[in-house]
């Protein structure tokens, strides 16, 4: 008996460069950067660096409230896009579930509690009981009665969360999964990456020979994932099918990736095997592409190993969209899955914005730069790599 197929019928997104699905994709394909000087950077005394900036309406909120409100807006858009309502989700009872991805849930409340203690302010410990709180807000907002969980694998979380939702559909545990990746830009993220001296001064440019580091971002992306039979029966628009995913760890270092990319290689091969595809079947790869010296070099080595000969490499188009959005951390994989699915749906390969000249080791791969390219994308892969050695890849296809 064949397993149910999992397809995406709704996408909602709030991200740097676009506060809805269409604005987001236009910024991605046209290289309209959402990176700029940010109020939080100035407040912390971090000069010269930029970050992915969402709509000012959200920037004026506290971090935890911003995560909730961005997620609600993306949920509303995804539901409307799929022609479903909150009531429709509730009627599915335990056949509808939620897969949420964050980097470090509750850290904002924890840091606020610590800061209040340091300043000898009155502290209410009740806030700590609400960690993680975003999950409880979402299940109440859209009436989820089935399985609901949070994936926390740092910057690989968004991709991993989509893969886990895929399992729920094809293993018959749910008919519909709401997949969410959300992350606000917070003080401790800025301070942490700044202390690592890994942030770009003018804006990240992945794979460029003059790249000088990453840029942080924030946002929320939501997908309605349901069985193919259910989607067809109600005449829903299908953006693409989730075909397979892979998760692994390179067990190398807490912040630095394995220079040879063996963890990334394992993950991509696992995703291809799970999808029943060969490397030569993939038309487009949305790379993790942080614009740090170590990540970009590792990822190019891993892609070269997986996609093999120069003949196949020339057929696989590669780009990173972080030059527009920044690195959205726990939501990065979700934001980039949205870009990948929209690329498949529209037949448009987005460029790596602002890329001028890749260094010599990268020139064997077909990294898209300059303008976007119109191309039929039958199968695509999105990759996410993270601190602690986490690695995740997902393969999606045109239906």
C-alpha cells in the first residue's frame, strides 16, 4: 500500500524584504535587500553592522510579542492562501497537527528575568513557566487538537520541522499539518554573534570572494501541508510536494562546521534517498549560504561531493537568499523553503543577490548571480546547517 503524499497548499510569510508572500518573493528574485541599520544594533552599540528588518509595525513590539504577532499574520495568510479557515482546522480534530521550529524558545523571557535580577527589580517568575509559549499561542489561535511539537535544532530547525511534518502525513498520523518557523531578532543573538566576530559590516554576500560575514534576520513562515488526495478533492492550488528529508550531525565543533562537509554530505544523500531521487535529478539548490568564510567553503565542498561530475554540477543551479533576508536562525529553513517552493511554482530561480565574483574553489558550481533565471524546476533541495553540528536537507518537487 502506497503512503500518502504530502503537498503544500498554503504559504504565509513575514520576513525582511516582504511582509507577505508576494512582496517577499519579489524581493528575493529582484535582489531587493531587507538588510539595513537596525534599532537594536544601535541600542547595543554595535556599529557598522546591518540586520534583516521586518515591517516597522512589528519592530516596535517586544521580542516575544513580535514573534507571536508575526506568526499570527503568517498563519492568516497561509490559511487564506489554502482556502481554509480556523474552523476547518478545528473540525479535523486529531487529524490536524502543528510542527513549530524555533532556535532557543523562551530565551527572551529568561534573559529578561536575569536582567531584572541584576538590576534588583521586582521579578515575577510566572513568565518562566510559559516557556516555550509560542506553541501554546498557535494551537489556541487555530484550534489544533492533534499532535503539536517544537523542533529546536538551532539554525537547522525550520528544515527539520518541515521534514518531521512530512513523516506525520505519509505515516498516516495526520491529514493536515501546519508547519511554522518563527524567530525574532533579540539582544542576546546580536551580542552573541557580534562577540564571535562573524557579522558582516555592510551586508552579507554569500559565496563572494570578498564576503566578510553573516547578517542576522528575523521572521515567520507558515505552510499548510496536507495529503495530495485531500488537496485534489477540494481543488486546492499545490505549490509543490515534500518528497524527502535528511537529518544528521557532523559531531565536529560547537560553532565551526566540519571543513570537509561530511555532515552536510550525509544529510543531502539521506534526503535524496528518502525522496527516491538521484543527484542529477535536482534542478535547483537553495543553499544555506551564510557568507561566513567557513560555512560557504564547507558547503561548496559538500555540494561538489554530492553532485559529482562537472557535467552534473553545471546542471544544478545554486543560490543563497540570505543576502536579502539575513540569517533568520531557527526560522531560516522555513523562510528558505518558502523561497524554494515559490521558485518551483513560478519557474524562477532566484539569484544570490550582490554576488560579483566567487573565489576559485566555487567557480566549478553554477551559482546564480545577477538576474534571476526563468527555468522549469522539477525537483529542488533546500539546505540548513547550524551550530552544534546540526544539518538538515529537504527535497521538494513539482506536482
